[in-house]
């Protein structure tokens, strides 16, 4: 059973495990396993009272970022049977013993790994990861010590009751210091301890000074660089309601506003928009007259409708067109531009075309048979010509030795 130490509380921990091939007589490793290999499973148990808990295996790469349950083969050639396994943080969260167990794949010998989750970090060269190392000191510099010996240091600042060396030692006799003139007043006051000592006061004053500088810079950035005639020249983006009152405006305020506006009177406005009369009814009447005249001209060009209305005439034309389409068998056929798709000649149409009294279709059949059809009886005096289907007789011809035709029997 393999063993390994891991620091309690560590995160994203990965271990390498060796899985043997149960079919090997040499103890060789088993290659080719993956996280989703059939029946392969991984369980772990924490401490003496823990229960078997499954660690679900997941896809991983040899150098990939940690992923709980990640499982991948290291290398089948040079490290056959060695696999990477990513542990969940729960497994190593607290100190104690943990057993990892993998099993189930074909030809796989069960693999057991024991983890010792410890609170001491042996890789920490300073204090092994411990906040306090208790010690019972019985010797100093190789000499045995007792509580009495240590108490002798009390006058020099060591107090065994607190296990501390005091920074200031009080003596039994108070000697008055002389030689300097005592200074009084605020100008000579020195505060030398607590949160209000010299260093603390300086820090506080610096903070106030920085704050004031920042605020002054912010205010200055909002003001113009210089005054114009003793005042700030500003652009007003918005004003509160009812701020501009008559009393607050200059005497020529209205004049200044009108300077940028039109000064046309009513007649000037009518002239600008093309109204000849001040009366709107008159203008509308003129417009009506123009429209009526134009409608009359249009009506005279298209003429009076044959039916109740132009719409009725159009409907009648549509009805006639539909009847024509029905009669010609082209109703519903869409004909593309420059296309004859949809048009067809009736079966008897070619019969109206005659060649020497023979219908055009029959004449074409005779010509095809005699030119490119099969021939039998050639050189016998009676030649038989077949149609394009190779079986239907279209003509029987009587010929002399020179091939002159004396009689032709056509078969339609």
C-alpha cells in the first residue's frame, strides 16, 4: 500500500498512482485506462469512522489544470501503469488518515493509496507551518535553571509569571533629574504614545492636507481660467422653472429675441407661402376648382364606361380573359418572360397541315422510316422500311434491279 503525506487544508492536490495488470506475471503496470473506462471506479474513506465515498472520475490531461476527480494516464511507454489523480479539497480538508481505493476495470489489480493528512508542513523551513512551538526550558547555555534562578532576572526586566521581558524596569528609588530647564506650554508639548502620538498626528495632518488639496483642485477645474470684465463667462445648459422673470431680464430682452425671428406680418406670411387671398375658404375653393377641371380632363380622355362604372368594365374584361384561358387550356399557367412554357399544341393540330394530301404527322413518319429506319428485303425487289421504334412497318416498296421504285404502300 502506497503512502503519502499532504498538508491539511491544502487545495487542488494531485497524486500519482500505480495500477498493476492482474494478467501479468511480472507485476507490470496496466496501460490504456481512462476516466470513463467501463466499470472503473474510485472511492475514499476518511478516519476510523468514515464511510466509503465515491470520487467521480473526470477527463484530464497530463499537464492540465486541477479538476476534482481528474484521471489520466501519464505515459504508456516509459511510465506504464502510472496515472494522475486529482483529489477533491474535501479529502484533505482536515488532519487524519485517508484511504483511496480504485478498482473495476478489466485486468486491473485493485489499487490502494493511503494518505496521511498532517498539520505540520515539513517543507516550511521557518516554523513547520506552526503558529506556536511549546517548550519546557530546563537549561540556558548548558546550565540547569530553576524558577528561582529565573526570578532573579525580575529586577532586570524578566517576569516568570508572564514569561515576558519587560521593556521598562522600575527601581525602588526615584531620582530627580536635574540639569535642564523644564519647558511648558503648547509649543513644547510632545505626545509620545497611543493613537495621538507625533507619528499619528503627522499622518492625520497629511491626510487632511491631501484631502483639501484634492477638493481645491476639483473646484478649480470647474471654474474658468480667468474672469471677463470681473465676472465668470459661463454657458447655461439648463435653468430652473420660472427663473427668467420680467424683472430679471434687460430692457431690450424682447428686442434681442425678435432680432433672430421673422418680422413678417399676416400679408407677408401669405405671400411667402403663396396664398393669394386672406380667406382660406377662397383658397380651398380655388383648389377644388383645379381638381375638378383635371378630373374632367381625365374622364374625357378615357371616355364614359360601357357599364355602370370603370370598375365594372374592368371586371367584365377579367371575366372574358378567364373564359379565354379556360378555352385554351392555359388557365393557371404562369408564363415567364420570353418563355413558351405552358403552351401546347393539341394532338390533332398537326393534322391540319397537309403535304400532298397526307397529314403532316404521317408524312414525317414515312420520311423517318425511309431515311433512317431499319430496312429488310433489300435487293429482292420488295423492300420493307420500319419506323423509328424498329418494329412498326411504315412503307413497303417495289423496286427493280436499279433500285427504281414502281410501287409504294404506306402504312400510317
